[in-house]
C-alpha cells in the first residue's frame, strides 16, 4: 500500500470529519488502522475536529436557572480525585509496618523495593473490602478504558472525596 496524494486528501477529509482510524482504514481499503494513525501523525493532523465525548458546558449568568431540574453525572478524572484526597486535611499519615506486623487492619501497599533496607508497608487503615488505604485504592484500581472514566456517578465517588469536590 502506498500513500498517493488522492489517498492523503481522503485521509485528511475523513480525519477532519471525526472518523476513527479503524473506520478510515476500512473506507480507504488496503490499509490498517496503525498505518492511518502513522500517516495522520506524519501529516500533523489535529487530534479531532469533532469529539465523541460530551464536553462540559461552561456556566454563564443565565444558565444557572435554566437547567436546575436536570441532574447530570459529574465528570471527575483520576487526577482530580488524587488532588481531592491529598488536599484532605484529615488524611491519615503513613504508619510504616514490617511484613510481620501486617494485619487485616493495616494497608498492605509496599513502599520501596523488598531488597532495600528501608522497605516497609503503608500501614494506614484500609478501606472497607479492600487491602489498601484510600490513597492506594486509587493507585491499584484503575479504569479499564477512557469511557469508564468519562461517566462518574455519585456512587463512584467515595464520601470523603465528595465533600472536597462540593466545597471546591
């Protein structure tokens, strides 16, 4: 497969319309998704002209009264959750524990490498049904894909973070 000027133009137009690389590869024929992505990067094409994600609306003076009855799920990424957790003034300090000192009431997140002299486990109080504390649960359990992170519902946000979000 070679990239002729006609195929490059077709790639550019399909890319600007917001088609995925897989869709473009099918439309062009005789090419792969990775070839389309590579060529798009070499042509310095923009990320996307139209995004399939719903961008949050900016609040204006008149918009506050218009949509009070609608309850939309709040978008909150992992970085925001980390920041909210780290800003929590009541956040428990690390309580370094050796392997022999671990119990069901201590966070089992390893700090450092087992061969290091200063190796220890976090030791904070773990979250219910998890072997890790609040902070290390965020590290350990990451979303499977971007769609999972796009829609955050009230039940996804732990209560200790929810207060920080509302006050910010």
